């Protein structure tokens, strides 16, 4: 059961190194994207400590702005490199550098073995009441993320100037992180090459990584093999926040009793003890 991990990170290089070492197994491979905006020391530490491992691939870097297309670009770069290196994973798992497994490698392997051929991603058709304005503003208006600024056109929702979603597709949204079967990863790899216009549409969608992959998969022949679960334990800071809460040792019991495989997010600069405790109890 080969698992390829695509990991996007921008800070805490020692935490990223720890994550890779924790997940490293006889049948795992890693495709790491370090945000080009990050200090050079972040990339240098990762390259120095992981660059000699044959199953670790450092992707060419580009800038990622929150809400922009850069995150989709990093994921597609990872998927493309998986197949360019002739890796044949049974699953492709997308993580951030602040994720961490809450199950052992043996348990993760066993879970995917039992669910081979299925894919795990959160999804819901748009519009959906859980997103502001049903999420339609994200796709019907032009969104440009430049550095820390977010430009939207037209500025008023009532304008008759609207973008039209790619014909023949029902839009879906959900969490930006997932665990996909090889078949679904191949589907995405081939689809984006055959449909550049579809990809270009998402360059001007707000937070496209939460819509593009769901839309491709739920409009495909594999839709009946997709489980509406991203296998992540996440605590939200509050009802109006866009960022998950940082998990600490106070969350340890909830983490160890969760049926999920992974959790986010952690920060060793806030609480590294929780990771130590997870390693000691769960093991490799």
C-alpha cells in the first residue's frame, strides 16, 4: 500500500521535518512545496535534513497567497511530479506542514488497504448555507490575490456582470485537504491537461482549492466511490474564523479518541509537548 504525501508548508521547518520522519515508511513518498515567500532558512533546513532521502522530492517553489491559486498550483505540481517520477501510489494524501498523524503508520496503512479504491474528501453542492452567500460570490466574481491584498470585481454583488461557471459542471465545495485513490489522482492529472480553460477559470476564484478538486471529482465517473470525509480532526477557533485552532496538550484525549487519521493544526512554537505525547502513545 503505497501512499504519496503532497505537503504544502511555509514555516516551522523542523516541524515539517518531524512530520515527514513520522510518516516515513517503506511504502511512502513525499512531495514538498515550500512557499517561495518563506525565509530562505525554511527551505535550507528542509533540504539539508531531508534532501538526501530518495523518497523525498522538493518541488520547485512559487508564492502562495491565502485564498489565491498558488495552493492549487502547488497541489497540481505535486500530482504531476508523482507521475513524472513514475511513482504508482495507491493513495495520494494532501497535507499542510502543520498537520500530524494521530494514528500509527501501521494503522494508516491498514485503513487504506481496507478502503482501496475509495477517496476521502469533504464535499457539498454549491450554493451551501455554511458558506457566506452560499459560496456563489467565490465563483461569480473575479478574485485577484496579490501579496496581502484581495481585489474583487465587480465590487457590488448586484452587478449583472458575472462569471459563468464552466458549462456542464455542478459546482461543489468543501475542505481543501483530502486522501485520494490513485484513480482519482490520475483523473485530476489528466483532466487539468485536457481542460486548460477549466483550470484558468479557477485562477480567479476565491479560495479555489476548496472548490476545484471537489468539482472535478463529483462530476466524474468516480463520484460513487467518494466518501464525504477528509479524515481530519480539526477544531475551529470560533464561528467567524477562517483558521483552525492550534491543538495543544489539552486536546490530547480528544485526539487519541478520534477515529480520524490526521489532525490540524499544530505549532511547535506554541506547544510541542502534544506531538511528543502523540508519538509516545501512538508510536510509529
